[in-house]
């Protein structure tokens, strides 16, 4: 079973990311609304992939990613609507995969696969392009 954790303070964004992950073979998707919830759920859910917004209340995505990496290591992809900021620069310095929200899901999944080593199911048309 492929487990993923989707973290965003906006419900609609969580839904869109979850739908994209289902198309790429993920069958158990957990959701969190902020970084603190993400840290808690990462430990209990044991996801093989975490997709998280950068800017959230309570705890931002990069701080949450740092904490998750220590407690429940998993590939983490950070999403942002910003093209450049101190936060985005910080994500790059932490060597996190980062994707702009405006890109197509297939492009985002390609970035996920290249940066995390995750392999897509053979049934996916994208699988051959990123493997």
C-alpha cells in the first residue's frame, strides 16, 4: 500500500494534490492542515511521500520538514505559489524538492520521482519518462 501525507492549510489544495497522487498509485492518503499536524501525522501514518505547502499557520512547511526528517524520514516535496522568497531559498538550502503550484501534475510527479527516487507504477504513462 502506497501511503502519502498531504499538508496544506487550504482544503481545496489538499484535495487537488490527493487526486493527483491517487492517479499515480497512492492508495492511502492522510491530510493535515498545518506543519504541527504534519509532524504528528508523519510519525503515526508512516508515509512513503509527503507533499506539503511552504506557507502555513502554526508551523511552516520547511520547519515541519526539518522536524519530520528527524522523527519519521520520508521524501518531502514542498509546494509554493511564490517564485522566490527567503522561504523558498531556505527550502533549496535544505535540499528539499520544491515545486511551483502552477505546474501540471505530471511535471510535478516527475520532479518528485527524480528528487526522491520514488518509482511510479508501470501503468502510469509518466513512469517510463522518469524511470
